[in-house]
C-alpha cells in the first residue's frame, strides 16, 4: 500500500516512510492511495476478535512494509498498558444512548490509542534503520503526556515536550514530569502556549538542526494516528447491539477533526455506520463549517474543554481531499485561499453524513450535572460537549475522550464530587522533574544539543 499527499505534488510513500515524514514535503497530509473495502464476511470474522487482534487485522491492510508477525507483536504491545480488559468498553446509559470509553490508556485520554502505537512504530524504525530519533512537541495538555507515555524508556528515542509553566493542569504536568524515564524531558517554558509553539516553529524551520538531530514532530496530522483511531470505531460498531448499530450516530467531541475523521474513513471502507456528529466547544470552526459551508478561522477563547481549543482543524484537509474525489488541485486552491484570507466559503458544501453541535462554557457544567443526575454517570468536560444536542430520533454513541478524573475542579464545581483514578493518585506522590527554560529558540536548541540521542 502506498500513501499519497492531499496536495498531489510529492511522490507516494510506503507506510513507514509516510509515518516518519509526518507532514508531506508539499505541505499536504498523507492518505492511503486506495481504501480497502471490508465485506459483510470480513465484519463477521472481525466480531470474534479482541481489540489488539482486530487492530492488527485492520492495520495489516496499510502497514504492508512491516512483516505481519512483527506488526502483530508491535500492536499487541501497544494495548498492554490499558486498565480495562476490553480496551475500549461501551457503557449503555439508556435504550438509545451509549458511551464509548476511550480513556483507559496510560494518560486517561483517547490520544493513547494512537500514541502508544506510534511510540512502538518509532522504536521499530530506530531498530530496523539503526538510527536514533528525537521527538519534539509543544502541548497545552493531553497530546504531550500521551506522546511521552508512548515513548517512555524506548531505546534509541528521546522526547522533548514544551509546555507553558503553570498553565497546564497540575495533573497533566505530573503525567509529563513524573515518569522517571531518562529519555523524557518535560520543559516548562517561561511564557504562554503560543510562545512555546513559536519557539517550536522556529526550531523546525532550521533544516540543518532538524536533520542533525533527526527531529520528528508530535502533532495531530500523523497518518498512523488516524489509522490507529479507525480501530475503536470498528470495535465499537461490532459491539453495539445488532439491532442498533446501523442506525447509531457516532457523536465525537472534536477540535482538530482528527478523531471523527478516522470514523468517517472507516465508513468509507464499507462499515455501515449511519453518520457522525461533530461536537465542538465554543471554539466552533467545525460547527460553522458543517452548518454553513464556511470554513473560517477565529480567535481561540480558552474553555473548560481545553484540548478542543483550536483555531484551525488541521485534519479537515484529509476530509476535503476524499470528499472532492481526490482532486488535489481543488485542495490546493482551498488551502491557499484559506491561508491567504483566513477562510473559504464552499458553494455547495457536501457534508456527507455529518451533523454538528456546539457547546459553550456556560453549558458544560449543567450538562455534566444533568448526565450525572439522570444516569449516575460522570463525564469529563470534553465528553460533555457530545451530550449537548443528542438526537431524539435515533441511537447515539458518544465518544468519551477523557476520564473525568483528569478534571477534578470542573467536576466538583458541577456535581460536588471529585472523581478519583488510582493512577493519578499515585502520580501525586512521585518526584517531579521538569526543566525550566526561557521561551527562546536558542535556549531550547542548546538544551536539545545537550540531551539528544
Ligand atoms: C485531543 C482531544 C480532543 C480533540 O481531538 P481531535 O483529534 O482534535 O478531534 C478531545 N478531547 C480530548 C480529551 C482530547 O485530549
């Protein structure tokens, strides 16, 4: 299987190269050259598999440059750190309401599904190519900790995560800075998240430095992340009651469009999912797109669901490419206009099987309370956005993207109870090791020079 860029101006790559490259040289994102088509017989066979075996059966269609038994072992390892035997269990709250719990991984948010796998893919690449890799990213929370836990202690790798000192939640900081692993550098920047990102951008623009340290970016556009995320949609569809699954709408709290894109791609592979609801917080670029056809940036207003606080939905480009019949000239036109003018107005926007909802910060605590009062179930502030506007006509499955235990203050304010997770309690007792740096590219470069593998 080859992978092509959405901008169509760079050669197709095999799986391992596309994963290692991240952003394509022409500025596009990688997608499979063709999507496999799963038949009813495939789906019947898949229904008998456990999560890791299902993931292997799915990924083998894409990762064709990795020997099957190697891939199987790598996938198996990727799902050993999950605290629930079903990995992605479904809870039924009501006749027509389900929750897909995606927070049983090591950092208690759905990003573990992809980043545990990506960590093992990087390790595999280091081993087969005899090279080391240094991973660099900036985070305001979940991505950094999930990436760190994907690479924890992996030989041949080091990971440097920049975050704004004092501005992530204390638990998120502990997830990054209390691992005790020698190859992990939690770097607290004296500045804002934007300062951290600006420094990062400067460093990645330095081609010589980048090559010297074989720097790789942690971001939401890596091909492996999207493919790993397809698997929990497949697993969920297979485990919904048979009389419901073709009717059920998947409701996905989203910001970068990464999560929901994976489900939609799976639908395009022949899995008869009814449709998707894009559930945004008050940073609602996707809600506006799917309701009006206007894709337009606005400023970010920090919210109670911070991992969805985005200005631009970077994975939207993949949807666009597939949705306009793989017309990369059209993609280039849209993305260039968008870059120049901050927006693009689609004339006849084809929203396919998507609907959309949005949820402001004033609504989130009330939703947490009403879900708790009605079902005795506690949702985190991101998941709460999925409950904002549920369909009355058909079954819904809401993707729970983080554990409520990660957001104790918000939950306490809403229902007077603090949810507890034993793994987070353990963290509170561990020594914190963070590196304080100025938000200056030179200081960060010097640090990387000193610690890179
Ligand atoms: C990252 C994240 C999201 C948003 O995911 P996208 O890939 O941007 O759609 C939602 N909820 C939580 C808890 C997250 O960590």
